């Protein structure tokens, strides 16, 4: 699986474009928020001869969904998101305005990730891991062949996602990390919704939220 990162919008959100040898592609957390960012995405897609068939959300916060309308309208892509975050997707315009950003409403969801174990495009299958905590409907996406996990705002390099926003819960996010993400294996690359890449092995050593729990258990 091929992966390209775009860093979009004033919140510096990581939008991930993934594709395989069929040239079918998916956009994970489309955060493109204006015409130049739309054009950057479109030019990369065109230059590489890709066919975007999916727009997938890890969660419903506005900075991760500002470009969904563009992706769906431009490419006819199906929109996949978890119904547990519908209340967030329904209010991204007002949420963005609160941060001084203009956002478009998202289109209707075509694929509800709630209860799905996987979602695919081309020859690629992404495992859908339920990871509530940052939001109630947060999911992570694991690709076992490339050994990468897209963690959205659940796990970052040396930290975790906020849990003080509506629908957030600290005990849930820690449970999600320990039960869904860490068991994937230390070699797995972590591609988060903000900031730099890391690995699960690195986070087991340096992430204070994780090491504190591990130290308590020793």
C-alpha cells in the first residue's frame, strides 16, 4: 500500500491518501479546507493516475472532515464514518466557526463504520478498530500487510488525544489504546491525525500515558 501525507488547514491536520497497485485510492480524514488545498490534493491524484473511491473518517471533528464534501463531489467517492460521531459531523460548520475557520457541511454517510470489522478499496483491506475516547465513534484503521495504523486523534507521538471535548472520556481512550492499538505489535508504524509518525514500540518506551500504566502494573 502506498501512502502520502498532506498537512492541511489551520489546525495542521494530517490527511492521508492511500492507494495500491490497482490505483484505487482512499482519503483518510480529508482536512483540505480551501481551494489551494483542494488543488494540492487533486494535482497529486491526477499526477499519479489515481481513482479515489473512498473518503474515510477516523472521527467527526471538523478539522478532519473539512474536505469530505470536495472529495465526494469531485470523485464520486463513498463517505465512510462511524454513526457514533454523527452529532459532530452534523455540526462541523459551527465548530469550525468557533475556531475562526470556514467549513462546508459534510454529505450524508454512505458506509456506517459502526459494527464493521473492515473496509476495502482495490486489493487493500483496512481493519476497522473501535477506539472510543477522543470521541464516542472514533475508529483506527490498521493495514496488516504494510503494518501501519492510522490512529486519528487517539494516539500521537509521546501523547494521546484530548478527552475534555464533548463525548470524550479518558478511561475509554486508555482502554482503546491498550486493547486495540498496542496489541498490534511494536513494529507497527503509527500514522496520527496530527504531528509526526511513530511506532507502537517507541510509544511503549516513551509515551508517559502508556509507561505510567505499565509501571503501575509492574
